[in-house]
C-alpha cells in the first residue's frame, strides 16, 4: 500500500532552525532579565565556563517563568547567583611532619 501515511521525520535543517529560534527566544528573554553589566558578565562567563553560564541562564529563565523574578538582575546580584551555582573548589592541605 503506497498510499499509507508515513511519519514525518524533521530534517537536519528543520532541527537547526528550531534550535536557532529557541536560542533567539532565550537570548531575548535574558536581555530583559539582565542589565547591561550583568549581561556582559554572563557573556564573559560563557566564554570561560559554558556549562556554568548555561546553568545560570536556566536558573534565571526558570525564576522568571515561575514569577520569582520580576525585574532586571544587576551585576552584583548576578555575582551572587554565580557564586551559589558554581561548584565550590576543593582545597587540599598537606601537613608535613
């Protein structure tokens, strides 16, 4: 039966387009959630630690969608969020006797 409907698999171009649209929407939302200094800091963090920047972005978007965030985040507030989300560094002390 050649007339049976087949499930439509999205092409690579469609997937890339959808991902680009989602990223554009995410960046637009973050632009409204962060002031200029905080946005620059997050961009700098993304260059050095993309996984940390992604975690902060997800945290901010989640806070905004649940209504916990109703104004732009300042640079100092972003620093606090970064320090709470960032994994603490382990200090090793070696005692020689």
